[in-house]
């Protein structure tokens, strides 16, 4: 049984906060921080940190705990790549200037960490109190897998986001971005810039992904510490990963099918775990088997996606940024408050 002391939690949170502060510092630099070469270096750095943490965890807590961490990290990393599709759509739909994209992504990562931290605590408490949560989580993941397959080929409708629509109705907005500022003054009025709505869109989509990813990672480990660290290290490299693979996202045509297979597999694993607690004769899926299946599905999905363009050069993924028509303007919706144009 993994036992983490208060000092262990404090040290881990300090490490995550330090890595996040580093990412925030990098994002605050010039747009050169978003070049392909820089993104490749920072992506490699965060993957290396995640691997080193897993090795240290395995050496200190045992190989089984280490395997659970790596299984959780693989699940969360694959889901974070899928999340990049939606982030790309958000940034393109709202025509976020390239120099602001890095900052918006970092803030989005911070919001995701906070949201997932709260959901992890809630999920751990529910699982500890009610064993039937394994069954409910498993059924939820199976439903999510079915939805991923049914919605394949359909880009997400970001502008139909209920929170975004509400904000555009009740919050006075400016017509243009004002650097990294969220609030400005014009004609003696306090206005929110479009960046405010972008951050709302990112936060709400992160929340939706959290409802999928938290049950998924609880399917490979029930230790809140392992769940949190797998989530944290998978999310911390998202900003650099975005700029590294944004040009390749539309080539990952089978990613949604691969994720659907992974979520369905973990859903079955959770259901079997619940049934095993009720009837001991029901078999369980081991952590080692979970790691092998997840890694194999990701490998097959990636290779199949990379080979597909050779047979069909026009093939594109469901929410490819190239399919989104970006406009820097903010058309009013029926009944919405008019935006006030900024003075030069």
C-alpha cells in the first residue's frame, strides 16, 4: 500500500509548481519560445522529467506502483493530445494572435491542474466510500468511447459552448485583443478583451476532458497520489507539445478510434474490478496487461495514422485546425450586448 507523507505531498506540489512557474516564464518571453525547435526541446524536457519521476517512484514505492504511474501517464498523455485538437480549434476560432497563444495555453494548463486536483480528491473520496463507483466509472468510460466513435469526423462547435455564449451575452467585450490584457478601459467603461472568452472556452473544455480522464486514470490506479502526479506531468508539457505537433494534428486520423479503444478497455477493467469484489471468481486485468494494451493501441494508432496519407492524401482528423475558419471579429448573437470598439 502506497503511503505518502505530508512532506512528500508538499515536495511534489512544490516540484509541480516550480515546473509550472518555469513554463509560465518561458511563455512570457518573446514569440521565439513557440518555435518548433524550442517546442521540441521543452517537450523532451517535460517527458524526461516525467520518466525520471516514474523511475524514482518505482524505486521508492515498488515496481507495481511505478507501473501504475506509467500506465496512468500514458492514458493522460494520450488524452492530452486529443485535448490539443480542441485547443487548436479554440485558438483558431477566436483568432488568437500567435504571440498570445503560448500565454493562453499556460493559463489553460493552470486551470486544468486546479480542476483535476479537485476532481481527483472527489473521485478518491467516492471510491473509498462506495465501491459501486468502479462500476459507474466503467460504464461512463464505455459511453464516452461510444461517443468518440459516433462523433468522429465532426469538429467541436466551440462557439456553441454554453459558458462562452453566456459570457458574450452578459459581459461587455471589446472588439480586439489588447496584448495579454484581460480587462481594459474604453470610453470610461471597463471591458473584457476577447482573451477572457478564450480562457473561458479553454477552462470549460478542460473541465469536460477532466470528467473523462479522471475515471480513466482511476481505472489503472486507485492511489490519489499516483493519479495526481500522472495528470500533472502529462499536462505540464502541453504548451510545448501544442507548438510541436499543431502542424501534425490533422494527420492523426485514427487518434479518436485509438482513444475510444483505450477508454473502452479501461471501462471493462473497472467493471471487472467491481465484479471481482462481489464475486471473487471474476478475473481482473493486471496493471502490466493494462500498460501493454495501452502502449500497443497507441503504437498501432500512431503508425496507422502516419501511413494513411500515403493511400489517401486528403485524409484529415476530426478537428484539424486547417478546417477552422478564423476571424478576429466578434459578431453579435441575437439578444447579445454589443461590443464596444477600442479607441486607438
